[in-house]
C-alpha cells in the first residue's frame, strides 16, 4: 500500500469513529422517554461484552471442549449466586485440568 491509501484509510477510520460518537449527541437533545429505546440502550454494553467474551472463552483454550465445559460450569456457578472471583477461579481450574488431561 502506498502512503496516500494509508492516509485515506486512517481518515475514514477517524471519521467513522467520531460520527458514531457525535451523531447521537447532535440528533438527540432531550431525555429519551421511550421505554423500549431506553431498555435497548441499557443492555447494549452487556451485549457488546458478551459478543467479545464468549468466542474467546472457547477459542483461547487448547481444546474448544474445555472452554465449553468451563463456560457451562461457570453459568451453573453464577446461577448458584457465586461471586465473580470464585466463578473465574472455578472456570480456570476446569480449563487447566481438562487441558492437562487431554
């Protein structure tokens, strides 16, 4: 790639990133009163985090099976109301044990 193409790509990335941040402030001036829109905006960070986290849970282990098993056990541990640290420790231990056995 030549320098001109690289500069154009960088400028397009800057414009795209800033428009995503600036347009909502320009278009929405008052408080959002629609409960469906508010509900959607409330859950966007959680969905984004889940979309980034779940594939890496399965793909970063030595075998995808150990990642899936750790994910399932982690979900069960969360349903039993364990905290973040115990769930993370349990999942790490499961992945370690399964990867060392396989």
